[in-house]
């Protein structure tokens, strides 16, 4: 399954120990995993990885003055995951 393969990539990034690579790519991988679990109808896992993304992106999401430089892909995946969850919860029209 795709999500399990990406989780393996996350473990490798953690084992390598290069924090700059790990930080800038982890939220993207979390977003891809969340979307993968959405396609499998495993909504608990979608929420889990969406929350992990929020933690990593909190320095951008919680600022009054937003600077999206270098974070466009991460934020796209974050808002895409939020949208599919909102649709699942019935908070959004098809």
C-alpha cells in the first residue's frame, strides 16, 4: 500500500538524521499519506496525519502575516486534506 511505503520513507529520513531535509519534506509526505488513507476510507488515519501536518506547519498557519515562500506544496496538500475531510464530515458541498 502506498501509505505504508511512504511511512517507510519517513523512517529512513528520520534515521538519516538530516533535519533540514526531514523538516521540509515531512509535511508533504504526511499530506500524501493522508490523501492515500482518504482513498481507502480510513478516516481516523486521515485525521491523524492531518494533525501531524498542522503541527509541522503551525509556524505558518498561526502567523498573522503569512509568508508562503517555499511552503506552497505543503500548504496545498494541507488544504486539500482539510477539504476532503470537510466534505466527508458534510461541511462542504460536492
